[in-house]
């Protein structure tokens, strides 16, 4: 019996080695599969419910686009470059010295303070401006030109979000430029980085950033040409220039590396 076992030891050792190797390979494959299903490392996994694409318009403007659904959006206060946060999304509205100059409201509460407080996200400072509103109860988007969040028309004030910017007026024809200037759109004819948020007939939300400077008309023309052609309804310009920032699994656009104070982030699920 001893001789038989002695003769089988090399085979048993070889078999054990094969099993160990197989277990290691299976563990490695499982780890890679889990990593592939995650948008970030396991300790940091923002929502996967978006698609990322790039588009090049005839005028040369390249757009980075994240398409998602409106219920997947959270308006968040930050004090960082978007690419240095743990979030996926893009920069939000305008700001100055840390104060929010654009509406940023969720369920009738500004994201950085209390209603009517300066810089909290309750008001589009100085002018009534285009504000993108998701009315969850009604299941519809709109762009409303208002100064304060209390002026927004929604079905249920406990179930909506609103992001201020400047009206893109996608269905307004040539009059769009007059409206954007009336809302004090910065650097209208200058080549700057640009960002925006638009929606289509299927209630898809498109978060958009250009990676090279362009004028406001060039950015808007590119949006109309390449983003859901014939399906776009409306949208807003967000803060631009060095504030035009995006972070996703596929790309990190940091603008000029400055801090921003608000973003449209994807929910973590």
C-alpha cells in the first residue's frame, strides 16, 4: 500500500497544483468581470445608467455627451474640479466667490442653503434666465425663464429638480440669440469652452461639453446638428470656459482645472 501511495504522490501533487491554478484563474476572471461591470473601483461606483459618446459637427466643434434619464440626476454642491470628485457628471450653473448665481434646486430646496438666501441656488441672480426643470410628477421637462425658484411651475413641489443657466431656445429660430443676450450669456461671440444640458422627445437628458473653445452660436449649431437630430426639444447653456468640466468612466475633462461649486451628478445605485 505504501508503494502504491508513494507512486500516486506525484500525480496527487500535480492535480493539486492544477486545481490551485484553476482556482486562481477563476478568481482572476471573476475579479475582471466585476471590475468591467463597475464604472469605477468597487469602493467608488457611481451609476452605470448612462451612455457616453463623442460627436463632431460640420463646424468642427466636438461634443462629449453623456445621455441619461432625468430621475438619474442629482444636483450637488461641490468645491472642487468635477474631475477630482467621486461623481460622474458635468459642471452646473454660474457662480462667483463660492456663491451660486444660478438656480440649483431639488424638491423645492436650494442645494446650498435655504430658500431666498443669496448664493444658495434659489435664484438666477440679476436676470430671469432659462432654467431646465424636470417635473417628476408630470413626467416632463421644460425650460422656464424665471428669476426665483418660487416662480417655477411644477405639478408637485416635493418632486422636481431645476437647474439654471441661459436659454438655448432650440425651437426659437433666429430669435434665440436675442434671448440669450437678454439673459446675459457671457462671452457670446468669443471662443471659449462650453457646456450645456438638453433634452429630447423621449425625455432623455444630454449633458454636453466641448473640449475645444468655440462661440455660443457654434456650440448651439453643433448641438442641433449632431445630438439626437430632429428629436431635441430644448435646453440650456451652463457655465463655460474653464468651468466646462465632465467626468465619466470614459473621459475626464477638467476645463482649466479651476474649482466649481455645483454639478449635475449621476445618482449612485
